[in-house]
């Protein structure tokens, strides 16, 4: 994703949560130090509840202030944009006075890539604890989820393939035999439990590490996932830190 697409994504998100007749303002300015550019997208739309501000950039988190039309969204856009901005040594901040009071998303980026000691230290620490790249099959019937989570995983260096149904997942698994399969529980032709059982019955696929992804924080689903053959169970909103920890451990468990 290019930086121009970052701005496009922010504008699209603002349009999504601003009612017809609302106002959206895009601004850009150079900071007085001459080293940083600030890009802001401000709207007078639905806004974000105070209790949602801290987590609004997490994967699969959607503010309760969203419109009815937007309620079908997964809340993945800002998570991807924030990751892109950070890779360019920038920051992304979200501010809102509350539900119904609009939102401002501010991106700050360095104009030139001069070494930043604090950033370099952070990068060094993150590199030493980074996840070794693996091949991943991501299975979900929601195109937004596939694209967004695929982007995040690819940015971490993983090789990512996708499937939008249980049948498509089995075809991909047999042809590519990835290290990991992340399977959504709700699929159009078979639930994720059926997919996991089918994988475990096939000896040629049995060493694939299986991660169940569920939209419901239900203990029963968790127990069913492990009984079906999943190695890990995560729920939405998805913590990318939790997923990274799972991917780091999976090679030790199965390989």
C-alpha cells in the first residue's frame, strides 16, 4: 500500500461514517521544524465513543458510533493504515469528542528519512523478537477481512494465500500445504469445525497448524474448536500481538 492509498483509505472511512450533507476536511501542513508533514482528515460525522478510542485501531474493532449502513463493516481499515504509517516511521492518532461529534484522524510522517534514535531502538528490539516468516492460508468468506488481514500478515513477512469457503480451503491446502491455516468458524458451505476435522483426517495435511477465528467470545466454541483439531482459538476483535505470538510458537509445536 502506497502513502497515497493511506489518504484514500482515511477519506473512504470518513465518508462511510459521515451522513449525507456532512462535511469532510482534508488538510496537510509542514511542521515548523521542517522535518515532519501532518495530514489530517476531519469530519462532522458519527464520531467515536470515548470508551472506543483506545482500541479503534485494533483489527476488527468498529466504533459503536457508526451508522446503520456502516455496521456491516469489520473495522479493519485503520489497523492496516496505522501499520503502514508506522513502517514509514510515522504516527497515526484518532481523536473524537464523542458519539455524534465527528472524528479527526491525524497522520504525521517524516519528510526525509533521517535516523531517529528512539525509533531505531524500537525497531531493533522488535526485530530480535520478530516472527519467522511462515506460509499461511487465510480462510474467510468476507472479502474485506481477507484483504486486510492478508495485508497485515504480508507486512510481517509471511507468505499468504486466501480462500473464501471450506471447499476452496481444502483445494488450496492440498496444492500448497501451508505451515498455518487461519480458518473463520462461519463459512458459507461448511463451518470451520468441519474444515478442521477434514484436515485432521488427511494424513498429508495433519502437520498444518490450525488457528480458529471466531466472531463470538463463546467458551463452547473454544472447546469445540480444540475438539475438532484446532491448535489455537482466537476471537474478534483480533489482537495482532496475540496472533504474532501464536505464529511464533506454532513452528515449535508442530515442526
